[in-house]
C-alpha cells in the first residue's frame, strides 16, 4: 500500500464510532516502520494551518479495510469533530 492510498482512508474509532478524519501524516521509526498514524486536529482544515495533528499509535489499529482504518481508542482519547456531535 502506498502513502497516497493510505491518505484516502478514513479513520474510525471502534469504541465510540467517531470519525477521526483521514490520515494526513505518519510517524516513522528510523528503520521505516510506522509508529503512528496522524489525523488532523478537530476543527482544523488540513493544509490551511500548520498543526501537528493527533497521533494514533500503530498498536491501536484494529483493521484496515478498502476505505477505512478501524482503530480502538478509549472514549475521550480523541474528541470528535463538532459537526459529528450535532444531532439533526
């Protein structure tokens, strides 16, 4: 899988169903192993403002599908985006 393919996948928390956003960066070890996926911080627009994003440890990845990456993060670890909290 290439980095550009990985960036197209949306990250979903299996603990609470929150959409965390698409992968925007990776944290790599010196030998090239993935240590963490980085997703944009809530309320930021990727590419508009410099931010470090939110790291999600590689050990938290449960499964990678064709369109999504499922991660297991305890509730409250990452805040969902404001638009996902509103009920219609």
